[in-house]
C-alpha cells in the first residue's frame, strides 16, 4: 500500500439490491417462527425416537422436518403440512412397532402353549411303570 491510496475503510458495505431480488421474499413473522420452532422440535424428537427406540417411521419424519425447515421462508403452508406429516409418521412408526411386538408375543406364547399341549400328550402316551417293577 502506498500513501497515495488515502484512508482505507476496514469494512465496506455490500451493494444494495432491489426488494425481491433472488426470486422470492422471505416470509417472516410470528407464524413463520412458530412453524420453524415446531419443525426443529419435531426434528429433535424424531432423532431421539430413532436413536433410542429404533422407530423406523422417524426416518421419514427426519426427512420431512428437514424439508419443512428449508421451506419455511418460501412456502409456509407447505412447511406446516410437512411438520404435520412428520409427527404422523412418528406415530405410524410406533404403531407398527407395537403391532409387531404384539404379533411376536402371540406367536411366542401361542407356540409355547401348543408345545406344552404337545408335551402333555406325549407324556400321557408313555406307559408308566409302578415302583418295584421293570
């Protein structure tokens, strides 16, 4: 730098662009912040559900929440629907898990009862000996 350049400004402001430059105007306000907060909360809930309980519906919920967080500034109604569908998928995942667990219980206990009946039948078909006789 030479001394003829004059005083240098440490920060220069960026050129201002006209309103709406870039194709859309971000939606701001309490409603958008509410949807953004809801999407973040459900994102965290879906992460916890996936990690702690293995809820497979949470994978779909994670994707929907991430999409909702990206759409809050451009399409608020779509973001709201995506958040709603994310918690619906969380509930679907738990419902499928509960039904699967109940099915396994029925199959396991049904099999044990059947095997118990089988063993009782086999035991009664063998001749019993009286003590002292061979």
